[in-house]
């Protein structure tokens, strides 16, 4: 492990769940922008971000009345995921070939 990796591990160790959630939300904005610009492929996003986790995040954000963030998550869900990828049966992990229910 190099010094940079060690620095970031120490940095992440000091974060709590709320901080990590905020990082995730800002990352979703970045992912959507990257997809819109054509720098991130749709298949990559769908493989790495389970639809069910987006649904859970959307529900949490809505209960907290964070509607601007809800818009980002909803647009990502609406734009990228087709009906097969919304179900746990058809969407599998690229690493284990198991369904999304095993990801949580």
C-alpha cells in the first residue's frame, strides 16, 4: 500500500454514515453528468449501482424533504434502468454473478 492509499484510508476512517451518504449523493450527480456527457457507459452504471439501493435512497431523501437530491436520483433511475434491470432476478453482480439481493 502506497502513501496515498494510506492517507485516504485514514480519511475515510474518520467519516460517519451521514458523511458517506452525502458523498454517495454527490457521486450520483457526478455519475449522471458523466453519463450525459458520454464519459461513463450505461452498462457500467447499471452493473455497479443496484436499482433497489436507489429506491431506498430515494425514499430516505423524500422523507427528509430533500427534493433536489430526489430529482437527481429519480432522473438516474428513469434514464438508465429498464424493466429487466429493476428486478432482482435479472440484475447480477459483475463479480459474483449473483442477484442484487446479495449485495446489501
